[in-house]
């Protein structure tokens, strides 16, 4: 399984946000979009086309799966999604990769903040 994680390509920003939104709860599409906006402080707003294109890819890769509806009162057209165990491992590996990138960037920039670097 380690080889599978090492060979997994870096995730897109949209995929990172979707996986983060699903890391603590199953969510439906609109709920994912709301959580992405919340976690980014409104700086990243995901449209439905981007969301569902990425969800399809993440499902095909085995990172996300469709979850059962929460109750019979839920709208039958509403689909819920969840992070799979493999998706959690891939996302954890992605976080480690990004931490390494940030660490290297800080070293190369000498700890300068973006305003100082200009």
C-alpha cells in the first residue's frame, strides 16, 4: 500500500478542499461547497461543475465513496459522500508532502513573509 501512496500524484486544490470537507463528516454536494467556502474563509468558492467533476474522479480513484442517506426524510435526489480509508491515507500523505513544500519554501525565502519578499 505504501508504494500506491508514493506513486499517487499530487492532488489538485479542488480535490484537497473536497477531501478536507469530508474528513470529519459525510456531506452532500451543497454541504461540501458550503464547507469549502467556510474552511477557506470565503476565498475559494467551488462551483457545482468543479465539485461534481472532481467528485467523479475521486470516486474513480477510490478516495471518496457515496454514503447512505442519513434518514428517510432526506430528499432522495440528494447524495451524500464520504472519505474512504484509502482516501484518508492519500490525503494524509498529501498533507505531509505539502508540509515539506512549505518547510522548503520557508528555508529558501529565509522566513520572509509575502509582503517582505516583494
